[in-house]
C-alpha cells in the first residue's frame, strides 16, 4: 500500500518506518529542510532503540522516502496519516494550527487531481480532542467541493517512548474509527501483519476511537497518581510503600503496571491528555473530578519531594550556595524526551533559591542543553556529576544508576545525602553506608 506520513516527529517517523518494514511504500513529509536532510542521511532525530537500524534498512530498500514536496507526498498516496504536533496550553486547550495546515495542503492536492481519482483516506493519527477528525473532514470538503471523493478515519497511537518499535510491531490492540466499510477493510489489510499474534483490531465509530486514547492515558495517569498518594500516606504513618505495593498488586484485579511510586508522570502524553479530558469536560459541562484530582496530585508530588530537600537543609533560605547533582534528566529511561521531566522541575526550583545544579543523563543531554542553557552544568559521567555536590537527586531510573560504587560516590560528594525519587536502593544498605537517604513512600534513613 502507498502511504504518506505528514510529520516526522515521534509518531510519524515510528509509524512510517514500521509500515515500511512490512513492505508498504511510505513517504514521510515534513516542512523542516534540515530534518529531511538528516533523515535522508539516516540520522534519526529522536532517540528510540532500534529505530535507526530500521530506517537504514527500509531507506536502502526503497520502501521509505523523505520529502518536502506535498504534491509528491500526496499524489499517489492511498492513505495519508496526519501525525503533526498538537500542543496544548496549561489548561489543556489544544492548538490545531498544524492540523489545519495539513488539512489545507491535502485539500489543495486532491482538488487538483479531480473527481476521477481513487478516494484517498485521510487518517488523523495525532492525539486530538473528540470531534477533530470530523472537523478535518469538513475543512477539506469545504475547500474541494462536493464532487471530490475522499474519506477520513482516526487511528490513535499507543506507543511508549523507549519501547515504540515493539509496541507498534506487536500491538496489544489496534483501534480505528471509520465512517464506511471500505475504509475499515483497508485498515484490516494494512494492520494484518501486526496482529497475527491474535490481538484484535477494533473498528468503531470515529468519536469513540478518538476517546479511546484519552481514556487509556487518563486511566494510566490515574494509577500513577493513586500510588503516589498512597506513598504519601505511608510516609505519614510509618508504612513502607514497597511492601504495601507488593501486597496490593498480588490481587489479580489490581495488577502491577503503572503502580510504582515516584515523582509523578511526565512526557508528552499523560500531562497533555489528562488536561485535554478536563478541557473537554469543561466545554461540555461535564464535571471531571477524577481527572482534576489526578492532575493536581501529579503536580503536588514534585513539590512534596522538593520540600523533603528543603527540610533536610533547614529551609529554603539555607539552599543558597549549595550544589545539587542530578542523575537522570529525561522524564523516563530509554528516551531523550525531557517534556514535563521531574528532574527539570526540581532543578528549576533549586536554581530559584541559589543552588548550583549539575546533571547527567545517558541520552537527553543535548535536549537539556537546549532547554536549560547554561543554568545547569552537564557532565559525561555520574561520579563527575556528583563531585563536590551537597546532595544527589535521582529522578530517572536508568539501569546504570541502580548499582553504583557507593564508596566512590561518597568520596567525591561533599555531603552524603541522596534524594531518590525512584526508590532504587535498599534503605538498610544506605544506612550501613552512612548516607542520609530519602525516597518516596518510605521512612528516611538518618545515620546516627
């Protein structure tokens, strides 16, 4: 099948490469000349394990092409996937300007092709508020008139950063919203190679498909906020959230996924999608008490962790002149995504009180440099990062942080203080090593 991806960001590039991997002819369209040039040279603009190798293989085989030319991209495409960004403000209101631009460009090309063309399917792949796919349909129809054939569909993505290739190639499910049977059959053919493991393709109405993504992400965000709330109660009453979690998650009805205490969720999906549900509720007059509570709990979690830091040092006024080392700057491991990253939230708070911040992350350093400038010094080694630090803050659970040389760490740090936002270490071990150790949902370790 001939496919076009509009946008070569995270969703568009992963989707296009994976479709090419199963033999489809895929064209990736973007407006950024620099990005297209890099892609043609097999330079991947994002960090995603396995993606670069797949790009190289399919580009060499001729199944994957990159272009700035919208006419080339749309002319022969049977299905056009809109994978552009849909940024939102702090209240969850979604900016559809990139959706609008893509719809207008598609309309221009299919109008030129005339009424005798085989109907193209315009697929909204971006995560958008319910009703946006029909908005795209109506916008295109207004520009091309009543005689040009095309159809629309919604095909939400369920890709976890760091595991996107596996998620796409072996999905738990595929969700598609369509208006007609022909489009549904095209999607069945397209996704057949990916669901031979027996997992389902759900063909449904368009608004329901749009809502599936929001519902799934909002529920997962709810689980994260819930376990963090339980962790805070554990700290208040002397319980251990790790033990509580073990006992709770042994119940098959509860399970264990997304029930790890920490600094809350970040990234591009959960914060945006939770706020979008709140926004949609406000617009429709529907009270979204749970979504509001989930968002509020997530925001407070980082503030509570920062209060642990200030309390240890005797208050905010005593932070001036201290040095904090940060291990982990991406919002989670196996990605270079720093959007809504807890480490940067905490670092900015510390900087505001005169703290010098040093940081290390295995893959996110370049993005942090662009985001933070010279306000945080970046280092190539975990011990170099910790050198001279009054405290170490762990915000991302990269594997290389899980078993460090603690004697070496203690020797380079100015103060033996660790604030562990991911509960990586055993409290007893930290006590034996003489560290002041603070984690989430467990009592602090204070050496005698």
